[in-house]
C-alpha cells in the first residue's frame, strides 16, 4: 500500500515538473508471474521512472547498506520494499532474500546489474537470482532527465522495455553461462537505447 501511495505522489510530481512520461514496450511486462526488471543505473531518477513504467507492479529493491544508517531514510526505504546489501562484501543474503521474495510474494525485483551509477561492468547477481528463482528477466532502459535541473527543464523522460527471457542453467555449446547472459543483457540495453 505504501509503495503504491508513494508511486502515485511521485507520478503526480513528475507530471507537474516534467510532463507525461513516455513508456514504450509495456506489453512486454509479464502479467501472470513475477519478474526481475533490470536496467543500467544512470541517475537517482531512473529507479523512480522504472517503477512508474511497470505500474501497477510493486518491487523490492537492493539498496546499499549505508542508506539504512539514518533512521528516517531507513524507515522510508524499508517501507518501499528495499533491503540492505553490502556492496563491498555481499553475502549470501544478497541472493537469498530476493530469490525468496520472488518465489513467495507478489513483489518483483528491480535491480541494476552494474550495481552503481559509476560502472558499466555487469555483475552476476541478477543472472544468479533469475537462475535460482526461475523468474524471467525483463531488460529496460531509461533516457531523460538525469538531474533535478533537467527535470524542471521538462527534458522528455522515456522508459523502453524489452522482451523477457529466462536464464537457463545449461546451454549446449556455452561454457560460461554468466558471460553468455551478461552479453545478452548488454546487447538488450544497447538495442533499447537505439
């Protein structure tokens, strides 16, 4: 409930500040099962637009553990279905928590495979989670305002959503499954950006 209320407030604010966003490919979002929505992380704004594009689906989100030190921020992001992850030393819970949530709840998972806005190198977490949960990955990209200044200049915001795919444990002729799917994800991002 809290997630939906906050998303509605954000949508209203973004419409006032920036106009109606453009969501392309919403028909690619699975309707009858949970899924993992992945995207390159470009700004503090992109997770908000991704959540808006996938509405009414609600998501859990990995967040760096440092955000949970402030009790007010911790309360807010916990109620927005975020859970802490130590980016320098991610333990088994970084995989177990989202896999369990995907299997046992209606919450999808919103994840940025590079892990940070300052990297384009994909990590294997999203692939491992998809493999263990047996839920599809849905690639998406955000383009538009990257700063609050860009937002109020009414720079057009667009989210493009690609076709879902499942991560297989083995593929004939493929030795490194993670490398194979990392390349598939990168190619999907590049295609959606064009």
